[in-house]
C-alpha cells in the first residue's frame, strides 16, 4: 500500500539534513517520531545528507487520517511507503538506519529494491517477538495478549508503563520524551500497529537480505534480547557483524547516544567530534 498523495515527503514530514555526497535514512519505530534521532542527527549530518521522516502512524504526522488500519496489515505496506518516499526524493544507494520495527521494514524494502540501499544498520530490530519452541523472541503468547489488551483498555496508562520499561529508567527525561511521543498516537492506530508489530513473523525474510548489514543491540533490551541478534546474524547472508552497546533499554539513540555514535563511526569509517555539537542545515523536501 502506497499513500495516494501528491507529495509523500510532505505527508511524512520528510527533511534532509546535511549536505554530504552520500545519503543516509533514519527510520524510527513504533510509538516514536523523527525526534528520537535528535541527539545523533547533528553528527551524522556532518558526513551525510540525512533523511528523517515520520511514519504515517506517528502522532507527529500532519494528518491523523493518513494512517488507515484497513490499508496497513503488515510490514510490506510500510516498505512500499519507504520505497515510494525514496523514489520521490531520488535517493539511491543510501545507508539505511532502522530502529526497532523499521529494521525489518528496511530489510523488506532492500529485497524489493536493492538499488536504494548501500547498507543496512539495524538497531534493536527483531523478525519475531513471540517465542516458539526453537526461537526466543522475548515474549510469550500471554505477554503479547496482555499488551494488546492494555492498549485497548487504557492506552494512556499503558503508554507510560511501556515507556518506563523499554527506555532506560536511569534517563527519566528520555522516558518522558518517549511517553509523550507514544501518547500522541491515536489509540486505535496504536492497537492496529501494535498487532502488526507484536504478531509479525519475518524470520524467512532474513534469508533473502543481500544488502550489507550490521546489527546493533544493547546488552539488556526487554523488547529484543541478544538472542535475537544472534539469530539474525545466522540467518542473514554475508555473516553480518553484531555490535552490542553496553547499556539498558531499547533506545540507545536516546539514552546512550555517544556510545551509539562510537559504534556508528566504526561501521561507517568516520570519526565524530563528540565534544562539539555541530549546527544543523535543513533542506526542505
């Protein structure tokens, strides 16, 4: 499903930051928006032309009616939007950095259109959250049923609880930031996308990923445990490297951004001056 809009980039609040010769795409996950990248974006923009945007389900989307639950049923539908956005902006061979659900969305898009991606960097990604007899995704069936039930019955309270669990509690400002971002979602959208995410099973998709890939996880992530990173490494071609950041939570770009930049610098072969935060130059799309 591709949004029927004259300018997808406008609908998705797309911005290009930086003037580097190579392009990079930063894609946020469930409950977030492009502001989750604010701490790392100025440094990345010193070396790349960086595209940031808001998925249509995000509470930051300009039109709350852009997301139609009847038209989005799986990650493929988001991959189609991603491909259409990159085509509209004429971006090819981009470094793609996908957080959480956007990691798998990027994998699917790279299979459909490998020309759009030079490499994939997957942060806290998971092909499946539900445990099976031979796979540890992090959640039992009753856990996921309880999550969906809580979103349906009291989304406002659930959002605060979920944020406190998935964001490192030692960083209360980041917990509050994600709580506010999550609560901006329409409850019915949160339920719909939550079902897509938590009941997804993209394990077979990994076999078809051929774009060079790096997997980044934190040392303690309740959403996507280290066992998932090991599984993904075994399934994706080319023996992708796994980088573990020694921090808690699902959002290293919020709570351990310096450590994340160190890892990204190693992956990309660039050096960031973390002692001086650069200014941003934003190009409208």
